[in-house]
């Protein structure tokens, strides 16, 4: 079974990438908000600041997954 930490990190990365590929501004905003909520939950779980994921280079995001 996947750990909560791994799940939140994976979902945050998926939403960040989806936001970057979204066509409309509304879709980008929705995806960004979802990504932020997963990053916030991940930070609460790990006790560290994971917000760097939101601004990371897309090519490097897979390293964190």
C-alpha cells in the first residue's frame, strides 16, 4: 500500500504538471489550487516545507515522485 507521504507528493506533482498543460486560465487555476492543497497536506505530514515543488522545473519534478 502506498504511504500518505508518497500519495500526496505524487498527486501534487500530477496536478502541477496538469496546471502547466491546461488550456484555459480557469483550468490552470483549479489545478494549481489542487496542487497547493496536496503540497500543504504533504508539508503538514512531513513537517518540512514542500512548497518548492510548486515552482520546480517540470523536468526535475519526476525526481521527487
